C-alpha cells in the first residue's frame, strides 16, 4: 500500500510539474505572437510618415526632413526591440517545454527583420539628405525602395506569427481518458481487460498509461497528433480500436479528451 501511495504522489508531482511547464511554454509563445503583431502597426505609422513627406515634396513644397527622419527611426527602434523580444520569448518557451522543438525558423525570420532595418536606415538617411539639399527628385526616386522595405517587414511579421502558431500546436499536450461503451454507446465496464495503449500514427510509437500496473484509463501529456487507442484483450472480452486526432475542439469542460472504446464480451 505504501508503495502505491508513494507512486501516486510521485505521479501527481510529475503531472503538476509538466502541466506548469507547458502552460508557461504556451504563455511565452503567446507573448512572442503578440510582439510580432505590433510590427504591422509600426509599419503603418511609418507608411503614413512617407505619405506625408510625398505630399510635402510634391504639393506643399515644404518638406520636413527631420519629422520624416524621426518617424522612420521610431519604426527602426521598434523593429529591433520587437525582434529581440520575440527571440527572448522563443528561448524561454524552448527551455521550458517538455515537448522538444526548434526556434531556428523564427530566429531566421527575426534576423530578416534586422537586415531589412539596415535597408530602412540607409534609405531614410539618403532621403533625408536629398530633402535637406533640395534634391526633391532624388528623394522621390528613393521612396519606392523604402516602401518596399517596410512592407517586407510586415510580411516577415506575418510569417513569424505563422511559424509560432505551428510551434504552439506542436507543444500543446492533452490528457486522454478511455471510456468503455457498449454497442449502443452506453458507458459500461469490465475487470477482464489487460490494459490500454495508444499508437501514434505519425511516429509509430506505442504509448501506455502512466500507471504502475498498466491498467489506468488515462494518458497524460499526449502531443497533438493522430492516435489509435485500443486495449489488450482479456480472457473473455476486448474492445474495438478508435483513431482520434487530438485537438482543442475535443477537450471537455474538465480539460480532458474522452475516447470511447466499444467493449465486446463472449
């Protein structure tokens, strides 16, 4: 009895620790996404500053080079800070997750943001110099390149969000509970079965409940994916299998995905 109590306590602590780690991972990934979502608004503000300069160059003939320069460097500074913050949150998520994943794809995209920042800085300086020196035609010719550079930053931000969303899905884990039902779908039970297992259709891995005897009906921390759940037949009974793709839509109010196995008996 003491051994079973000790095992149950250890399992509870492991469950709580893993759950806490994955909750933190999801929170960090959400923070990274929210940071990337700031970038399109910064790009829009910079675009508005460019529009204003174009009007001043070609309509009012009174361009404000300093205002343009300052507005564009707000974008530059925000892009740099956002890129750093995204990398920071991704690093936290990577270190805390119990489900391994790589941050390389996101880090590569934040590096692109910084490279584009260099283009924005160069073009902004060149346009400012042209305006100060009254070379309005030169300034106008440089503006399309600047628009392209900041538009590319918005596109990269969208790619970053997509990559992080994919990682969120990868690092989401589920608790699955097996429920035995009869041929009509009514809950039933038996003491004859010899345990349960889940087969990961993508990795060909067999997974067993975290139970010292192997008879538990609960599977903890299953990553998102498609699994075939089944039982080991008893002397007089067995079950059909059930293939399920785990998703948030299947999680009930208790935070569990219930998978039914149809019981048959001789």
